[in-house]
C-alpha cells in the first residue's frame, strides 16, 4: 500500500473499510490456493497483503475507539 492509500484509509468509514478488508482477504485466499497448485513468482505479495489487512484492522480499531470515547 502506498502512502497516499494509507492516508485514504483514515478518511473512509467503517463500512467501506469492512468491504476493503473482505476484498483483501479474498485476494489473499485466492493467492494461497494458487500457490498450492503452482509456485508463485512474486512471494512478497503475501507479506504485503498481510500488512494491508493489519493496517485496515488498525484503522477500524481507531475509529471504534474514537466513537466509544465520544459517547
């Protein structure tokens, strides 16, 4: 994820983040299945997807904490 994409995550709402998280997880699952069939040339993509998923979870947690604090 590029720096501008990371900043864009903070501007999204919770539903948009959930959709993006589902898409990243689906892509990761697809790549893992493909890896079982044939070796991947770019194995770094797995680490990148795991990092992206963690970033999305972090932003979601920040949003939830802000909402909880505002109450």
